[in-house]
C-alpha cells in the first residue's frame, strides 16, 4: 500500500502483475495466509482500489494499461483476513533496503514533505 508514485517502474509493474495473479487465488478460494502473516503484504478488501491506483500511476508515467480488474469475491475468507491492513512503515523500510531506485524516490518524497 505504498504510494505508487514512490515505486520504481519495476516495482510498480511488478505489483500490478501480482494483483492480477492473486485474482486466480481468490477465484479458486485459495488461502492467503502466507501473504498476510506474519507480515501483511496484501489487503484483500482493497485489491481493486490498489489495482486502480497502480494502473493510474502507470498511465501517468506514459505507460500503457489494458487489463481491467474487478474486486474479487473474498467472502470465503475469515473476517479478519478480509479486513487486514498492510503495515506501511514496514513496507517503506523494506523497499528502501531492497531497491535503490525506490529508496531514492521515497527519500526524495520525505525530504519534500518535511520542507513543504
């Protein structure tokens, strides 16, 4: 749930791709426990919202987007799994340690927020 503007092109497109991959898991009623525990990596109730944010950022950067997405039926999941929320601070820290380009984007954003 990191702001898509802060993601490098590789992570922006990669997360978009993963959202489409997860659709199959939801349709087949597969478990998502490994994606939400011990660290929340996806928010099942926010899949379409997140997809649309990523797609808009891809278009803003001059890319293409031709893969619509509908919110999957997640009613088979336990209530707590349906409404789980990602840890934004954890995800920001993780990105800054794993990706130099994302780290630059995140650090630039933090500097501009603290000065403005």
